[in-house]
C-alpha cells in the first residue's frame, strides 16, 4: 500500500482540532488509522497504524437511538463506560443482543461487553428498569465515561 502522507497529516490535524485520541477512515480495502499519544519515551505524538480489515466485514449495526445528544451524562439511568475499549452488543456473531431498546433488565443482567486489551468485560445492570436508549453500535470504540445506554 502506498503511504498517503497528506491524508495522515489531515487526520492528525482533525485529532488536534477535535481532541479525539484516534481516528480511522476506510476507502475500499485501504484503511488509515491515526492514534494520538503514546506511553513510549521518544515515540511520535501521532502515528499511522495499519488496521485489520476482515475479508467479509459485517454490516455495521445502527444504534436504536432517537438523538444521543439529548441524553445528558448526568441522567440518573445513564450507564457509562468504565473503561476504554470496543463495545459488543452480543456474545458472538449470529446470537441475539444482550439488550435492545425496550428490554426489561434487573440488577446483574449483562447489558453488553467491552473488550479491552483482549479481555472481554461484561457490563452489568446496577438497577432494574427498561432500556430506553442504546447509544452505541456493535464494534464501536468507546472512551471512559461515554454513555452506553439508558435504563429508566
């Protein structure tokens, strides 16, 4: 693959402007992923990282939300991400989601999984109620404190 330095620079500029820590764009089978920051001494502040592209990518699932901007992080039923990672709404492909909009849950029910450093971390309900909004998509990266869903 030919390195597109201009595209990498533009993505790095977007990271700076928005405060994001990583960004990924795809064009056909070409993917550019730029990650800001590093814990290694002397490492570049922004580096292009090759990303894995599955040969048969699944169609992304669309979150069932009305308007995620309407959900305040202070909402009493907001379930926030306790870590940085990748969200999975089901235990494996082809099986039903743990929860969906309208699902009644009780304390201890698994709501979703966050993969962090190759460890699958189940996120469990801390209250009983009904899931009124799912604000993430399957396979979506999340940051610490992001609102994942709302239970009312």
